[in-house]
């Protein structure tokens, strides 16, 4: 990311060229026209492995390894810069949170208190995610805040699910697509970094599929919430396979001393 | 990928798998485990206390004195910091082993902490200190041997407050019982700054079947209810 920013300053013509062909919308809340609702711009950078890294494993059912999201969006709506289809009262809450952040007094969210990030936000992380596959299970080990998701395969959700930050996840394969279904989420987290609300009735469906011959992992994320959303919505993300990366110890409770720089997590 | 290289990849994978299978009929430790009994202060396999140096004994005695008054401020666990090792292996909360060909993962219920042991690699000689150190592993016949170094010296070695230095070198040897229901750990601590000689101790774990590790979040847990042994 640092390289990208430096390059952008060094070559303004390139920035203009990107502006011309890129997203024409300014990074403000879609259709608001209100400068106090300026969004934090998303990070648009590839997190491709360095040259010489082995190519991805093409086996569509082997998702094991370290994956890194390409880019980072602060608002997780159906497309970049667009909020989730929140009901009017929840859209007003989102606007309140964006204004508070723009004034420099953001409302504390779960992650600032070393609590897990919630869904779908935990999947929108600028840190790597390691997938481990064992019989009947797929496990996501997130570097960020050592979040962990256990996905139990080919079984229903328990009849009674205790609410938790990352919910109860079950999964199954539909051809070459891993489908993960998550319920039982508490309402102490936000959908996204900007602060879109969800309720305990939130229901998240993820569809993972290897693309680029195994070098990338596509995620179609679908979010349903009859309390806060007008209707379900989906968005697409792509993760890159990063066999060169080893997830590092992340200790939120001591104000994490490690951070990703140019695609590798290093001690600060 | 071309058809030829795809084929080559498949053949190589098959050969690698066959070699791996032949090289070790390693037992599968994958599953949820919980320590048997309650571990307070560790006892060495000789039945005694770990042989502390005079300086380290003064630190340990201060911890015990504070704990007797109910003051656990010396213990980072009360502030949700990782417990360190081998202590994390001696706590009551269950943990899970996910055993793969290149990495053995230990994932603890305690604050959802993960630990990775990279198989068949040498332990780096200069490791930045981390709460859970840096671990490599290999199979010695049917025993999983995990070697760790690079420990932050703010953690405690056991639930009673035993200290260690950044120079601690930990060797863990895991053996599965023939019926697969129990896991035996024998560990050896070498730390000349803290102990007058290396020492070993043991712990045993029971396999928990049908147990799904719940999400345990230290920061969401009142201080008095945070697990510390």
C-alpha cells in the first residue's frame, strides 16, 4: 500500500489516468451529496505474492493455505461506496457514525475493544487468513485479533445457538463451491468498518470458489437481516493465495505490535 | 496450467503423498483435548520443584506472596494477554489440535489463541520474542516433538507464577495412548538464566468427543471470571 501511495504522488498523470478510467463516484456516501458523510477511501491494491512464489494449487476442494484479501472497503454494501440497503432508521445511525468519525470522535466499535469483528466484517481484513481443512471441518484462522471461525461440514446448525461475535457456521460443498451459512450472531458488532448495523437475526451466506487456477479465492457474500436491512444483498471479493506469508502473533490487548507492510506482516 | 504440467503436478502430488505415508505412520492427534486433573505449581518428573536460580526464586516468591493476598497483577492473563508456554498447555480450558502434513495447529479455547508448529524445519536461531514463541516440530517414530524458542519473558511458565527468561527453550513430546483417548505430554525446559539445570515434567489430556469449542473472548469476560489456571 505504501508503494502505491508513493507512486501515486510521484506520477500525478497516472492518478489522473486512473481517475478517468476508474470509479467515477467520489468517496462520499452514495447519493448523499453531504461533505460530512465523506467515506474513508477503500484500499485498492493487489496483494499478489512476490515473483518466484509457487503457483496456486488448482484442486478446487483444497482451500488450505494463507489467503489475503485484495483491497479493503470501509463500507460493505453491494458495491464500493454504497451502503448496505439499510432501513431508514439504520441508515441515519450509519450517517451519525460516519459524521462522528469525520469529526475525529468515532463511536467505539467491537474491534477497538479487542472483541471479535463480527460478520461479514471479519472477512474484510487487511491481514492474512489461514484456512485449515480437517475431516468434517474447515477452520479459518485470522491473523487479525486471532479471530477464529470453525465451520462444521454437512450438518445443520444446533437447535439452540448461543449468540456469539462470529456466530455458528456450517458448510457444505456445492460442486466446486464451498457454501458457509452463519447464524447466531450477537448485535455488538457492525456489518462494516463505517458502522452499518445488524441485529441478532442477521444471516450470512458465503460462497467460496477457487479461480485463476487456484491462485485466487472468490467470495460471494450475502447478508440478510430482516431487522436492519430492506432486503438481502451480496457483494464479491477476491483473496490471493500467499504461500510466502506466515501469519504472525497478533495481540490486540497490548495494542498489536505487528502490522502488514507491503504484503508482509512485520514487527513495528 | 497446461495438460502436461497438470499431469506432472498430479503425479508429483501422488508420489509426495506416498512418500509421506511411508515415512511416518504418524498417529493423528486431531481433536479436542482437555488436561486431566488440576495443575497448580508444576512438579518435575523427579517429584520436586523446578530448580530455580536465586534471582528467579526471589521473583517466584514475590508472585506467590502477592497471589496469597489475591493480587494477580503480576499475571498478564488478568489483562487478557496470552498465557505463554508451557502454561497454556497446563490450563483447564480445552484445546484443539489440527494436524496437517506441514503444520500442526494448537488452537486453545483460552481467548481463541492459535499456535503453529512448522514440521520438519529447523528452529530459527534469532527469533523475535513472542508470547507463544516460535515452534517447529518433527515426528520421532510415533511421538510428535515440538521445539520452541523466542519467548517474551513477561509470561509465566505455570499457573502458580513460575518465571522464565527470553532464553527459554521448550521441548514438548506428545504421545497418543494405544486407544487414542489420552495424550501424554512430557516437556523439558532449558533456561540457564532461570533454572540451575534443565528439568522435565508431564501432563496428560483426555480426548473430548462431540465437543465444539465455544467462542471465549477474554475482553468480553469480567476480570474475576477470566481463566487463569
